[in-house]
């Protein structure tokens, strides 16, 4: 595994490129280490980008031994871990944030336990003031997964609509960039 750490590690951003499925466990460990204080991770990615697969790696890093599957029909799965319960949401079938509230999403998010949310676009209006926004983009040519995670903090007026990848490439950037390859 190769990665570089720019000077500014306090920027609340982590940029990881995973080239193979074997890259996902170390990528998950990097993400959890980078955002040690955060418990809510909201995933934004198209169908088939690997949200569930990456969440499986995150859960494995947290010591979850249960089978981690997308809760497409149940809407939320609860897994056991040494740190306590881990909640995994899939909002794909919901029409709006009110439906997410109907299943008690706000209580899960306020629990202080790890919460991983797929299809977070639906629940964005009810997300807590601080969370980690995780975008997964697929490079159509190489198949690489570009995983960009940034801390969203409503107190600091960080825009959810910014493209944090824009203009932040190269070794002099303030982005924490990690390249995972064998």
C-alpha cells in the first residue's frame, strides 16, 4: 500500500483511490482512522459504485462478524461490534426525508453509534450538523474507485454542494490523498 500525506492533515478531507477489491479493507481503515471522532457516514454514489461493498469493509474494521448486506427492503440493519451496535441504512426505496424520520432515523443518528447511510441524498435534510460525506466515483476506463470523504460541519458553513476534488490535485494540495496499490 502506498500513500502520501500532504502537510495539512486537519482539513477534514480524505481522498482514496482503490484499484482492486483487496484495496478496500486498508481504505476502510484509513477512513476510520482519519475520522476517528465521527459516527455518521453518509454515502453518495451511483448504483453499482460499491457503497455496500465498502461498508462491508468498514464494518469488518469495526469488528462486525455479522453478514453485512444492503438493507434495501428492511431499510436498516443492525450489526454487533465490540464498540456497540453499528447501523446500516439504505434509503433507495424512500421517497423523501419524512419517510426516513418515520423509521426513527433521527434517533439512530443521535445514538452516538456508527451509522452508515446509503443513498443519503434522500435523507440529507435530516442529517446531523456534523457527519462525514463519502462520495464514490468510478473511473470508467480503469474501474478504480475514487473515494472522497469530507467532514461536513454545519457550524462552519461547509457547503454540501462544493466539489472538494476540483482544483485539489497534486502534492501541494491540502487534500489528504492516499493511493492504494499492491
